């Protein structure tokens, strides 16, 4: 028996396309970010000056519903992105077709169920109980119902973003979705010009624009993978004659994360609505609006890593995310620091001096942005079934800690309380836990490669 002297597979920081894809997505986000951020401040000022602080508070509260409901796709995003990214020719790959068939069926079913929930909440009058004092009396429940129906309608057509991410073309989604704020501002400005009393319904405008942009992205994805997407949509309704593909091993851990993570990270506004009232909610809304662009840049670059790591796994080459993670964290820290320094001026411009941001709130958001940058590459390196299962367990453990701390700290710390709760949750259960797990996996892969080389 001959003994090979070949070295074990190298562990590197990523293939060339790794950083190229990140650069495209981040570059696109940075290009649209200043425009979106500045127009977002203009939109805030327009809503507050025209319709009042209460209308702005409800707008932020209802927009948060969309962030709470990414789990409605039942984990199909993981299956779609992994299938497309791992395929050498996804436009003609039978497995990609079967996965898309299953995904469309699940998304249509999920949208139907979500629409039914909207109708039930409206008919039973439970919206004020669910959303608290931030919901305007009278028109608030009806507006919330329309928002949820628009979210439901967006679910099936949201598959286009997943396909483009799997293709490594997330920058297209960034560019298209980056036009959301300018479009919303333009429509709201027209409503103000026409003297339409649309203050309570500003969130409806935002969700309607998002639906239209999602349709456009799905059309682009269908053209990119012609004819497999169109054929999959048609075959999705042929339940008896066309079978889908097995996706549950990827879908269920992704679903758990999509269910638990928004509850842990996006319930801050609801907590404040119940625990601290309208003033703290408005303060949080304004701070979140300033720091959300930082999170958006991190997310744009981070989601690009999914396809890169998926291709690396398919080729059997281990890739370390640690160098990428530190770069992401440093970039997030730099961007958040700039926002923090400019926050007094931005708050004054956005609210006309009506809302002041406290130092603890700003500092907590800076730390949270740094942790978000650190966690993304670590999580994207674990998007196979085993990695998704581990992340699901950690997010479930994080949920009671994060929400419990947010509820407790909202009393003494006000708007900063829920952010501090998120800092603890993300730092312990996503950054530290994921880093430890990734390190163990890399050691196991290197050990396995060394054994095979003997």
C-alpha cells in the first residue's frame, strides 16, 4: 500500500469570487445607501410635520411587522439558495426545478394562511391587544390588516431574491430594493400635495412599493434562469403529476431561525409600546432608522457569502470565515461610529428638534452593529443542514434571554433597554457560539483531510 504525501486541503479565507461578490453587493448598497438614508430622514420629517409624532410612531410599529414575519416562507430560502448555488447549470438542473416547485407550493400556502390571520385579527379586534398603544385608535387596526395582506401577497414573489442570492447576484436585489425609500417618499409627498389625510396609512404605501419591487426581482430571476423558473411555477399547481424535492432537512432549521430570530431581535418596538410609551417608541424609531443602513450594508455583503460558502462545500474545500468576520466587524464599527457622531445633527434635522437621542441608546446601537458584522460570515459558513441545525438551537436559546432582558431593561433604560438586550443575545448566542462551532468544524475537516492523505 502506497502512502501519499499530499498535504491536507488548505483552509483559506475564500475563493476569488468570495470577495468579488461581497464587493458588488456592498458597493451597490453603499451607492444607494446615502440617497435612501437622506430621503428616509426627509420622509420622517414630512410624516412628523404633516401627520404628527403619533402617526410616525405607528408607521415604525407597522413596518416592524414585516421584519417579524420572514419565517412565513417556512425555510424555503435555505433550500432555494443552496440548490441554485451548488448547481453547475441551475437553468437546466432537474433538482433545481424540483426544489423551486416545492418552494412555490409552500410559499403560496404560507401566503394564504397569513392572509387568513390578517382577516381573523381584524374581525376579532385583536390588533390593539397585539400591538399596544403605538397603534392609532380608529383607523389603526384597518391599516394593520392591509399591511399584513400586502406582506402575504409578497411572499410567493419573494422567491426571486433567493434565486438571485444563490446565483451570486445579490447586488441586483440591492439596487432594485434600494429604490423603495425614494418611491415611498415620492408617493407620500404627492399625497401631502393633494392634501390627502394619509398619515395613518404611510406603512401601507411602504408595503405596496415593496410588493411591486419584489415582482420586478422575480421577473429578473426568471429571465436569468429561463426556462426553469417559469416551468417550476406552472408545475407547482400540478400537484398530482409533478413531484417536488426533499427540502425539509434544510427548511426546518431555517424555519426555526426565521421564527425565533425576529422574535428575539425585532420585538423591540412592541416591547417599548407596552412598557415605555409613545415617546420612547418614537426615540427608538428614529435611532433605528439611522443605524439600520449600517445593518443593511452588512446584510448585503453577508448574504452574498451564502452562495460562496455553498459552492466551497460542494467542491469539498474547507473555507475559514474568521478573516472575513473581522473585516465585516471593523467595517460595521467604522460606519456605526460615523452615524453615532452625526446622530445629534441627524436627529435634529429629522424631528425638527422634537426628538433627542440619549447617549446609552446610541452607544448600544453601535455595539450591536459591530456584533452584527462579526456574526454574518460565521453564520454564512454554516448553511448546510448540520450548520443550520446548530444555529437554530442557539437562536432558540437566545430568544428568552433577549426578550426577557429587553422587557426588563425597557423600564429603567427606556429606548436603550431592548437594544442592550439584543447586544447580549447576539454576542453570546451568535458570535461566541458560532465562532466556537466553526472552529471545531474546521479542525475536524483538517483532521479528516490529513487522515485521507496518509
